[in-house]
C-alpha cells in the first residue's frame, strides 16, 4: 500500500512548506434538505430548470478512501449501524429497500473513476462506505458521497479542490453533486447588495445555497442562524427520475425570493427558545415549498402519512425534501427536535431523527 509522501519537491527547493500527501483519508458526507423547490421549465436535455434552496444537514455517511499501487477502483459498502437496525425502524418496508446497488453503479466508484481519468492517475483507490443517509429519500446521499469521493481523491493526489475540472466532473455525475463540494458561483450577500465580481468555483463554508439551472448553479445563502429539523424517512423510497416524470410544470412558477427574504429576516434567530425567534421561525417555515411533493404524494401515500405524523407532534412547516420520500419539519430548539424525533421513532413509522444545518464541504481527516 502506498505511504504518505511529501509534495511537491519544488516547494522544498523554494523553501516553501511542503504539503503532505496522505495514503488514506476519512470523511463524513452530509445529507441535504430542500427547503424550497420550484420547477421553472423543461430543458432541451430533458432535465428541469430549477429554483431551489438546499441546506446541508448533520446526518452523515462515512467514507474512507486509500490509494492503491494498482490502478482501478474498489468499493465495499454497507448500511450503518446494520441492516437489522434499519429494518427495526422500517418494519413494513420491502426487502429490496435494503439492497445496495452493485459497486459499479455506485456514484463513489463513478466519481473516483472519472477523477482518475481526468487527472491521469496511475494509482488506484480502495473505498469503504458506511451508509447512514437514507436512499431514495431526496436527501442527496449518493450525490454527497460522490462529492466527498472527489474531494478525498483530490487530497490523496495533491490536486487543489478549487481546480475547475473537479467542479465539471461533479456536475457530470449528478445535479446535486456540486452543492456538496461547497462551490459557490457568486456569494449571495454580494448579489443582495447588487455587487459584482463573485468568482465561479469560490469556496464558501456555508452549508446553504440557492441552486438554479439543473441544480448545479450555486449561490451561497448566509445560514448563520439556527434551524432545528426533525426528519422522517418512511418505509417506501421514491425514484428521482420517476417523480420528475410525473411532475406537472406550473403555469406561473413561484420564485425563491420571498423565501430568501424570510431567511434574511431570520438571520438574527439564535435558534433556541421561543419568543421573537418563534415568530420568525414560523415565518420561514411558512415559505417552505416543494413542487415535487404533488407527484410524490400520488406515487406514495407515505408522504402524507409522514407529514401528518410531523404535524401530530406539534412541528411546524412540514415539507417533503427533493423528490422524496423523506419529509421534515422544524422545531423550536434542538431539545424539542430530539424529543419529537424520539416520540415519532417509538411509533415505528420510519426512520426519524433530529438534525441541524452544517457547513460544506465536509472536512477530510488524514489517516496515514
Ligand atoms: O442529475 P441526477 O442524476 O441527480 O438526476 C436524476 C434524475 O432526476 C434525472 O435523470 C432526471 O430525470 C431528473 N432531474 C430532472 N431535472 C433536474 C434534476 C434531476 O429532471 N434538474
């Protein structure tokens, strides 16, 4: 197995600090929620033109990648903590729900293969993926894994994450992949202030962005305030392509501007307690929207059942994320989110958990 090495040698000659190129890294790809999602039209390439606001959340897979002397990509993937633990929460789920796709179909393998082709790597990669993000949920798990695989490969090969070819490979792999790299087309604050000059590919640590185009054109949104989510993943996943196929385009699409204004109004929200924060939180939650929830509700009764369950424990702003089937709502504090999630978990209607926004991209830990 290759050892950690120093790079580049020219840096040593110039007296610059050398960069350690590790042989193995570990990262924790986060999930996302779509707080707002509108379809603005159908594109000639068959995709939909979107206006969406996504936030990364602290529910994470675990991905370990090491360099191997022989070329090629190897992946071992499993549910975490175990299939039995998932089954326990998803008792009425069909057996196929726990089957993982063959490694060659996994977006991690495709990401590492495309990375090696693009950067001409003569070494290979060995990847281990532990899945805690629900699949077929609209939470971007596979896209986030792919983004983290690209970032990890870049770290393992001494390629800067700002290299524009990484953003291009990310967009090829899937519409949501660039979001998880934390790439920013143009800082949202600059746009609000009418300033020019945000650079494409600029890194920004906020985990919230407005995405347009297929979902790959990103503008960072200031997410410095607290929101506390409760998520339900019911025992019936949905196929993204199938939900999009059933969706009807609105005659008069809604823009995300009103939602973004409500978010800006809530920027002083500390996140805990009620009072003024409660009013602002309700204002934000009132603007949650998802055009895909209508076709998804027709395809699975679990969407409405999940939304009813969230409202039933007193949570606000129940909404489906992405193309479903997972749904979320907001609580007034992290404590009340945990309490609501544990109440819902005891009913065995799905995997329920409390979570909160997190930053992007996911940090990478050097193992060797
Ligand atoms: O880009 P990604 O592979 O994640 O998309 C999965 C499917 O979702 C696409 O094949 C397409 O059917 C649908 N989709 C769409 N418009 C988008 C994003 C996804 O129609 N903007």
